[in-house]
């Protein structure tokens, strides 16, 4: 799984879906994601023990890093991890590598504190982030940069969204308590509950019935910021896998019309699956959000959510493979796509309607800078009023345009950006 991400450029989710099954799935996932989380710290330490790292087969290199992760971050007896790695080399049909694996890992076991001490002198390596991203975070956030990097390496909380049209947070807490599950309300948003320990969704009371969903508290702000009212026509662009679509429908309480658009047919299937569990109905369309003709029926929308594809640098703690898969040039390309989606969306926004732009990025190039360019090129659009950041969630920051939530900060959410736009034209 680690090799698929590092050497083949697959997402961790795709690699896990293909490789992990059965009763060991949770353990395999924890080991793989843990290794990816710390890959950029462990790799220089391990490779310093290799005469020619590039000459080592990629599965064996991955095996060495996975074992180093087990030595550093698991409760396993280190010597047993080394023995298991040697056995794994044989299973990988790399018998000639067994001696190398044994020798390198035994030396790593003896010298790992000194090896990592040298690695940790560098901030990017110590926090296991690519240098280009550290540089951009430092430029954007100054002294807050290191706190962001450290938050990226924490294990994220498991947060639930309660369908407030059918239940309450208090009722949900009582159901969780009856099932022996420790949880607490998040005080600044009425729909969110955080579990003391993550668990399988199969064990969650009310999940199968659609009473609760898994969604970060920061992401739950989106439906609130749209200022939804019964009877509205709502467009959710780039909607997969459908978490925000479901929340919008819950807020409308069955009195409204929602169109969910995504360019990927398979991911549109995920939207339908989520809505079926929730017992909600929306028009789900496989279409390009940059082309309104591919999904619009000609009638304007009262509310539009543009949850734009982005670098996902605000959710690294949930998706540590982002550190390895994202490239510096990706950000400019993503920003161009975000601008194109905004320009298309505002064309189908009703006069006086509200558009919410959202990303899970912490990079200004994808957030307020995109909005600034959009406003310069869309004269009929204007910034819509939002509550000050501090009133929305603890630790949120007002930006030149919109608000930013940083990962881990005071509210404990992932990193999200939000800005509201109003169509001020007399007609579309």
C-alpha cells in the first residue's frame, strides 16, 4: 500500500481499497497511514544507511520505511518488527534482499536516535512535510506555520453531524451513552458531536438510519453559511461524496430542490448512496461544473455551494498521502480551475442569490486570491455579509476576503476556507 502511493502515485484511499480487506483492515490502514504520515521524516534516516538507495527495489524500500515506522510509533517489540520485515522480504520474493533488510534494520535499531536527531534539525524533515509546502505555509502564516505542521501530524477526531430535522444532539448523546460510546457536544455548532475514540460506523447508533453522519465540524459550517430557507433551489457543485449535499437537504427539511453536480460518474454514485442512507432526494448530475449547460435547466439557483477541488492542504491529518502526492505546480493549476468554476456558477445564481465558496486548503493562492481575481472579472458579484470569524468558531481568522479555519487550532477542526458572494445584477 505504501509503495503504491510513493512509487505509483496512487491515493492512499485507492491503495487501501484494493489491498486491505477482512478483519485486519483497520490495522493495515493504521500502519499504512502512519507510515505515510511520517514518511518524509523516516526516509532520510533509513536511506542514510543505504549505499545506493535508488538501487533498492521499491517494495523493499517501502518495507524498510514501514518497519522504521513500527519501531518508532508502535508498541510492538522492535526486534520482532525486524524479524517480521525479514520474513516479509521473503514473501515479496526478494530473497536476495533479506540480508540487506536484516542488516539495515538492525543498524537502524542501534542508531535510530542519532539518525533522527540529525534529520530533526530541519523543520520540514522533522514534521515530515515537503519543503515547498513548508515554505508556502511560512510565507502565508509566519509564526503559525509550525503549529499547522504539527497539527497535520495529529490523529483527527471523529466528529458526527446530527440530522437536526429528525433528532437533537442531546438525544444522540443519550443513544451513544446507552451503547457505551463516550462523546460530547461541540458547543459552537448545534449539529456536531465528537467521539472520544474513533470507531467503525457500523457500531454507531442511528448511522444506518441516517440520523447521524460522519463530518468534521468545520465542514458543517457550509450549510449554515448558505443561509438556507425552505423552498429554495440549491446547487451543490463538485458535490461528491455528498456529505454537504446531505446537510443542505437536512437544513431545507424537505422543502426545497437540490441539484448535486460532480464530474466523476463513480463519485456521483457515492452521492446517491449517501442520500439513500439519509432518506433524502436530490437531482444528481454527472457534469462539468465549469459548463452550466451540462447541468442547468435554465432556471437560476437561490443558493450555490462551490466546494472547489483544491490542494487539500487543510486535511493532511486525515489524508497524509497529500504530503507525497501534491506538487508545487498543482496549486496554480487548481486555482485556475477554481476561478473557472466560480465564473460558471455565478452565471446561474439568481439576482440577490448567495454563493458560498469553500476549500479545504490553507493556501491563500486558492482562497482569498482566487476570490480577488473573481471579483475583478465578475462585475455583477460582490462580497456578501458573513458573521465575523470569531463568532462562527473559536480560532477562525478573518481574511481580506472570507474566513480561514486552520487545522487543529482552538476549535480542533480541519482547515477550511469560506467566502460568500452575492449576485447584485438585475438579471442573469
